[in-house]
C-alpha cells in the first residue's frame, strides 16, 4: 500500500447516488463501458459472465400489485477502505500478487491488469460482486477499435477488472492542475463518466473529506446509507432514498 | 523384456506379470490422457472452457486443491510422529504416506497452475508477494513442502535394486535417511502453516459472513481447524489407500499393529477436532453472525441444495461417527468398522473443504441477490480426475519397482 | 520475495514472513548440500580404500 502523500490532506473520493432520482435508464452503464473500454460478447445472455463495472440492480418491495414499488440501484465498485479507512479492503488484503492496491492519497482501489494473474481470490472476497473476470480475450466489432479510449488500457483474458472511479480522469485532471499552477484538483475537474452521463443528476461524485464538495453534504443526509454497512467494509459509495424498504434492503437490517 | 523388468523389481518381492501390469497402466493411461487433453484445452483456450463465472470465482478446482492437501496431510503428520515424536512402528507405513503426500501435493500444484487465468504469470505470487495474503502463504509453504516431500521420496527411489548398485546413490540414500528428522521437522513446520493458511483463505474473507471467522492475532479460527482436520484425516486417507492396495495386490503389506496405532492417533485427533469444530460453529452462530446482520438459517434455507443436511454430513457423519469408531479399540480392530470410519472421515474433511469455498460463494450476501449454483464443465471434471489417474500410475510404478513396504517380505513368505 | 522488488518494505510482516521462508529454504538447501557432499566424500573414500 502506498504511503499517504505529504502534499495537503488526503482525499477520499466517493459517490452519493440518489435512488429516488434514478430512472433506471442505464446511461451510466453505457457511459462506463464506452469510457473504460469494457469488452462485450456477441451473446450476452449469461449475465454471470458479462462485465459490467457499473451494474444496475432492479429492486422491489416484494409486495403484490398494486402495492409493488420498484427502485433501480446502480452499483459501481465501492472502493472500500476497511475499518478505520486504513486500506484493509476485502479484496486488497487478499490479493497474493499485490495486483490491487488501496491508494491512501485518493481512497481509490486500483487494479493492475498486467500484475494480476487471475487467481480470482479478490472476487471471492468481494461481497458486492463488483469484480469481473475476463473469461475471453476482448473482441471488438470491426472498426470499433478506432473508437476505444486511448487513456484506458484494454484488458487481456485471464485477469480481473473493476470500476476504477475513472482514475485516468483523475490523472489527467491532476496533470492539468499542475500545469495551470493550481495546487488542487477542483470538484468539476475530476468527475466520473457515469456521473456526467446520468440525465437525472442522480449520481454525485467528489471528495468525501472536502466540505466544499457536494458529496460531503449529501452523505450526511438522514436518508443516506451504504450497502452492507454491517460488514465493516467501509464503502465510499453512499445511497439516498426516502423509501424505508430501500434503505432496509441495502443492508441486512434485522432489528 | 521380462528379464529387464525383473531386474528392477526389489529382490524377494512377488509382482504380477509385465503384461498384466502394462495393461493396467494402459487403461489408467487413457483416463490420464483425457485429463491432459482437457488441461491443454484450458491452457490454450482459457478459463472460458470451465463453467465458472463471476459469482463462482472459486469452484471445483479449489475444492479439489483443498481436499487433496488435507488428505495429503497424512505425510506430514505421520512424518512428525515417526521422526520427531519417535513412534518407531510407523516406519512401516511412512514410505507409502510420503508417496501419497507427494502425489497429493504435486496434484495440488498442477491444479493451481490450471486454475489461474494467466498461467505464465504464476510466478508473480512469489516475486510480487503480498505478505498479508493467505494465498501467498499457501503458495510459499506448499512449494517448499513439495520440495521436502521430493526429498523424502528420493531415497526410496534410490533403493530400487538397479539404482542402488550405483555407489553414489546408495550412499546418498543412506545419508538422506540420517538427516531425515530435520527434513521431517521442517516439513511439519511448513505444513502447519500452509494447511492453516488454506483455512485462512476463507476465514479472512470478512465480506463473506458464511466463511468469515474471528480468531487470534492474524489467524482466523479456520486456520487452526484446517491444520487440525488435515492431521486427523490425512492418516485416515493413508490407511484407506493401504487397505485398497492390499485388496488390489491380494497381499498383506502392513501389520495390523501399525495400522491400529495410526488409526488410534487419528481417532483422538478427529474427536478433538470435531469438538473444536462444534465449539467454533456455536461461537460463530451466536457471536460472530448477529453483528453482521445474519442468521444461521440464512445459509441453509431458501435454496434447492444447501440445507442442514450438509452440516450434519460434515460434523456428525464425517466427524463424530468416525471419531467414535476410531477411538474405541474394540470397534477399530474390526476391519469393516475401520474401513467405514476412514471413509467417513475422508468424506467429512472433503465436505468441510467444499462448504468453506463453494457453499460460501453460493450464498447471497447482498440482501437483494439470490443463491447461485454451478455445475462443472467436463473439462473441469477431467482435469480433476487427471491427478487421480496420475496418482494411480505413480503408486503402481512405485509399488512394482520400489521397496515401499518394509514388512511385505515377512508377511508374504 | 527479494528486497530489490519495488513493493518490498522493511516492516515486521515482511521480516517475519520472508524470514521464516528463507530460514526453511536454508535448512532444506543446507541439508541437501550436506547429504550430497558427504556422499561424494564417502564414495571417493571407498574408491581410495579399494585402490590400497
């Protein structure tokens, strides 16, 4: 695990997703796939072998018509910090080859594709199913290779991949900030592809530690919750919903 | 050809005809080649040849890996009893235990090499080791212990009548025997850690409440339970295979007192292990699970396969029952009961390994997800049977050409 | 595995883990070296004895 930067306070990038605003349109998923060169197959019917860094879940309150209610829940990687936010994420701590890392400077869990040898221990350890394995080599429809994002490396068969909070955008934003003589990356300078694609403005992204950032305020909403909080994975993705059954479904609340 | 074959057979040992032997090897060889074909398919085409998926990152292979390592535990535990604790009678079964261990561990390494997505990068686990990962500890200790097993197996190969004629190998075999206690102690040390860290693999997954266990320092309770169960059930596997080879060769190869001693020790280990496992389960149900928002029955209901029967099969039928038989002198001296007990113990430890890796992944953790099931592809099955065929061939060759059982001559003349 | 690999840190976990690993490997290595060297000496001694 890398040491925290000495330059300024460490950041903790995270997301707040307002589920009451989400319409389930799937624009975030499409944007994510295009931005991150996520491969797809001709036959995508077996969803357990599809790669979706950001996956949209359709939840319901389990009641029959006319009381049934539906809620869509987008699930990126939670970028868990583990208890105390020291980087003891469920996945990072188990990777035998140091192929996934917790960046104490940004709180982002990275995946080093050229280092991963595909043991899939991280996938077994992740309770959110946020990690995906490349069962095949990527095959792009003819001509599509020209539309791939040059800032993101494509992955080969046999390695694990997952949402990176569009880390390449952070790197670009950091370079720009440095070149412009500014000290810090501003909120609008680093935004993930899904955040920008959401037509309903349901996703908000920023530094959870920075009081100037929108997410800082949103995460304190009384209706904010995180998935499986009881497991103490300490995720960086917060959800907001006024619906109690949605909040309950986010964790194994029994009492 | 026949005389050449005879020159390699240990003196005084009676073996079947060369034709019979080669026919047997050929039949097993077909199964072996089937496995090799599946293995090549997987290496060339990738893991899409399996039925694993993103919910089942660990599946049949990891279970096979954990199971063969547990069953191969007979080698380290018998070695520890023979060389370090000084149970001298066990010298009559140690060679066979070492060969079984060698087969189990080489198989485990082979399965791991097939199981990883990028086999050519397998060495990263050593080179870029993350010392905090249980799997790193497994890889290191497994490889080191495999070297130890090879060292323990070599002197036996040197005892082949033709190799023994070469003075260097004769001396080397003798000298290796002299320092074998050091190797055996190192092997026991390594085994303690890798058997344990295999338990740790599932025990540290705090995102998977079914597998997660609290523990002491960096080690979850599963760390100790896995070592314990391997030491208990490994010797049962050695006994089972001894009975099997005696049946096939129609010869008595090991005296009853040797088997009885091993069975007795194994029985007490299994009895204490079963008690520890029950305590662990109770502690997990009442102390570990509630704060994580789970109830015990969440893991055994709402699905078509995993019910309480699997827990009963593991702990009672595969734990308490064989422990009871093996501890009781009257029962374990009865051949049928002994056979039933060792088979049940093997089933018990294999079910435990299945539960800890495969059931753990079948269970939904997110409240809005449901159980997932998986049926292995033929390629996975073939590559899992491959080590069995390889083991049979190696045991057949070793039995024919090496003096594995020191009591064979005495018992058959 | 080696101190020159870039992710190596001289901390307690590395020293304990790798210390145990290299200790075990040394015992295995030294043990085998002893056996082989002694066997070579034994054989050459025997040959010299035979010549006399």
